[in-house]
C-alpha cells in the first residue's frame, strides 16, 4: 500500500493506475478504522480495480471543537487494516495540504434542514466541501459511503448529480457490533456502562421495526416506541428521533412512502447516530437496519 501525503502524489499514482486500464474506487474516511469502513472497501473492490482510501479529520465539518480535538487518530493501526483490506493507495493529507486560505465552499440548499443538518450547523457545508475536493483530487469512478450516515450519503448523491461529478455513488449497509450498536470511531469514547446503555438505540429501532412490519402506520406511535426504549437507558441527551421521507429528509406524519427512522443521542459526551431504512413494497413496509 502506497501512502501519499500530497495531492500531486495522489494524482500521479491514480493517473498511472488509469493508464494501466484500471477503474478507480474511493472510500473517504476520518480514520480510526473499523469493520464498517473495511466493508466499504470490499464493496468498492467489486466495482473497481484500484482502491483509494483517504483519512482526513476535516475540521470544518465539526461544530464542536472538543469533538474535533478528541476524534481518535491512530495511523499505524489504520494503515495495517487498510492494507489487509486491499487498499492500494492511502491519502493522508495534512490540514495545510487540503486547506490553504480556502474561500470556496459547497453548500446544499435542501436536504440539510432536518436531522444532523438542524442539530450540527455548518456540518454538511464542511462535508460537501471536503468531499468535492477529494473527488477532484482522486477522480474516482465509484465512491462508497455508509448508510450509517444516511443523510450524508443522500446529500452526497445529490451533490454529485447537481455538480455533474463523473462518478457513481454506492451506499453500503451499516455494520454493527454484537448486540447491534452501529460501528463508529466515536464508540471508542464510550465507557463500558455507556456502551451498554447505547444498545438502546438499536432496541428502539427494532421496536419501531416490529410496529411498522406488523402494519402500524401512525408515525407518532412508531417514534414513541423507539423513544421509550432509548429514554429507559437514560441518554444524556436525545438530539432527534425523526421519521423522515427518503426523498426530502423532511418529517412525515403518516407512513405512505419510502422513509428513514433516524436517531441521534448522547451517551456520556459521545454523540451517536443510527437509522433504519423503511422500504415500501406496495402496501407492505420492510425495515432494514
Ligand atoms: P467516518 O470515518 O466516520 O467519517 O466514516 C467514513 C465512511 O464510513 C462513511 O461513508 C460512513 O458512513 C462509513 N461508515 C461509518 N460507520 C459505518 C458502519 N458502521 N457501517 C458501514 N459504514 C460505516
């Protein structure tokens, strides 16, 4: 695995792979890799020949300085995991390489009013800006994002369409720990007891799933089922539990379309997010966690 620190080096290596007739796959991350990240590489390998991963903790998407500073960073460990997953080129830029007196930012006018867009001001501006830059640097044929961050994945799909980036976005399933907790680099910050309490997010989603799949269409009842599970484990704060349209990411009152049940809650000082996809097949709904 080659480790590139500069944009120029990435461009040279990717150009070389392209000249050899290879299709380029790309998995952007903030590092502290886990099986969720590695599953994205697996999917990318099915669609492309040369795997690029980036690790960059993007300051401008953090609305909480402490969260940025304490974000786990362990590069040697990440390199070993990425290499064994089949990454060919790792892009690990310094902040100055990515941002040098930046005056241009990418802001999405829709899809950002709710969920994390509402609770983390400026977050998606930071995400869209860094992902645009990374797409221009790597110029991949495919890029894989996790459904775990579903609002992010949907926003990036839309951005790629709006700005005519010549690449395909793939949205990959959420990988969970035993017990159902969605894998996340931030899980490292959970104490053993917070980790146990955090399992209530998954239980909340399962409770909602069972209501929906048994025919309940009342969104308030569905949200209440998830909420009571989570509240019973005394989260420090619930940012949101919302049932939103997949198309608009705006809350809906009645189940009548493809939708998402999305949750953000704090356990200790750690903010966790998770969600469930609600697929509509005729009059029947099935939930994917
Ligand atoms: P991050 O390093 O947290 O910014 O995540 C990098 C990519 O990995 C994003 O596309 C995330 O959605 C994805 N990802 C994070 N956690 C998981 C997970 N548990 N399962 C699948 N994908 C994930």
